[in-house]
C-alpha cells in the first residue's frame, strides 16, 4: 500500500489508536490500548521516505530544521482529529511520533473524573496541578476542565501550549490559545505578558523550568486561576519537584508561595481494563490548612498520610482509586499492583473496608 501520512493517521483514528510512530527500518506502528503494534498493510520505512511523507504537513517555518540537528514540535487538524507531532533524529535519520487528539473535548463523565473536579470550575483564584507520566491523559483532563469553564463562566481563558492540542470551545468565555514558536517566543515570555491580557484563567502547558514555575505561582498569587501539568508520580512528589527546582536560598519563599496558592494536585494514570481499553485512576490532594501547613513547614514527607486520612476534604490516594476498580471487577489485582505507589496501602484498601465515594 502507498505509504501516505494522511492515510496512516486516518487509519489510526479509525482504529482508536492514541499514537503513531514512524521509524526507519520498521513498518508504521500504532499504540493501541497501551501497546505498540505493527501496521502490516504498510511498507517498511526509510529515513528518506519519512522525510518525504512529512513534507506536506510540516509548517513552512519548520522545513529547514528537518535537515539539521533538531526536534520539531507542531500540531495540525485532520477531518476527525487533531495531531500533535514531534519529528526528531535518531541514528542520523528522521523519525516521528504523533499523538492523536479527538476534535471534541471529552466531558467529565467521558473521563470518569472524580466529583471534586466540579468544584474546580467555580474556583476564582489559585493553582491546580495535574500530574502523571507522559501519555496518561493529563492534557485531556485539563482540556475537559477548561472547556467546562468556558461554557459556564463569563471570562477570559488564556492557554500557553507547545503545541496547542485540544481546541477549547468558546461559550460564555472568550478563549486565547497561544502556541510557543508560533504565537509567542517561549513559555516565560508568554507568562510575563499574560497579566496584560486581562485573563481569568491561565493554562501553562508544562512547567519546564524555574522561570516558568515562578511566573505561574506569581500569576496565581495575583488573583487568577492557574492550571499546569508536571511529569511526576504522586501529589507529594509534585510538591517536592516544584520546590527542588529552586536554589537553596529561595526554597523557603517558594514554600510560602506554593502553600498560599495551592488549590489541588491531581495525579492520574491510565490503567488497562479486563475487557480491553484503559480507564483513568486518580490521586487527589486538596489545598486544606493541613496541606498548606505541611508544605510551609517543609514536612512534605507527611503529605501521603494527610491524603490518606482526609477523605472528607475530597482527598483520595491513588491506591483507593485502584482498589475500587479491582473490587468492581474492572481491573485485575495484579495490574492494579503494578501501577500503585504504595502496595501496602492498596492491600489495606482491598482487604479492609473502603471509604465511600
């Protein structure tokens, strides 16, 4: 079959793939339900063939970079999905990875988001962090929340992304989606100017460095609602990661800033189901007085215990979410065990009386 990038991506959408990989020496591969599989109806690829395939979809300002030593990020739309693309060099040849993004932003019900997410829609100021490994749905969760805010609140939502993924529907809100490298130079530059754009809600696609983190906290401090994502495995680890970015002399100030602004940290995973497909599981930490004091006093090692004993504040350890799915027959116990962070907590939830909710 003719190896055409649009045909490959459209076939991926039809088959429900989350990602597509083009690698020299291999047939195109789809990620289906978390596993990479060959698409045998297509020929094996060469680096030259991949470059030829990419040429029609590469933005004009990116084409010169293809021949150099560079990673290229961009996004574009198909008839039934959007794609986030990363083109890179490996062993001296061109390769590419595509993330497929539905055109319709999923609802809270579609994603199975915990009830606490409903309260995020009405938060006027603060800092909400969605964390988890790469490819586990962080951007989708944030897009769902932003989309609901756009439909229900009259305000201005500004997103700063690299690249823009989901397109947020304008409802009661107006929405400005800014792409790094297209609409703004970089995250830090966009954050410095965002307060002049009269925002109510700001989404920073990823907190990559000290400047971006510091700017995001400052925006939250000045009376705005800020969302961002981070590649960490738990709520407590997320707090440590933010603080550890800063030099020793600045850590106390950042603890104070973070404690003052933190609304919630949600850590999530996509876990394989017994009957195929994946389902999201969540750990939730809300910015209660106990959490804020623990952060301020540099006792983040106690945050796991606070989460496990604060169900009345909407908190939930990852292991509770996993145990619930095991008891409902949705996920195998062995699979839940492989995704948990604290096996003893999972065992307690499986063998003992689980909290309601």
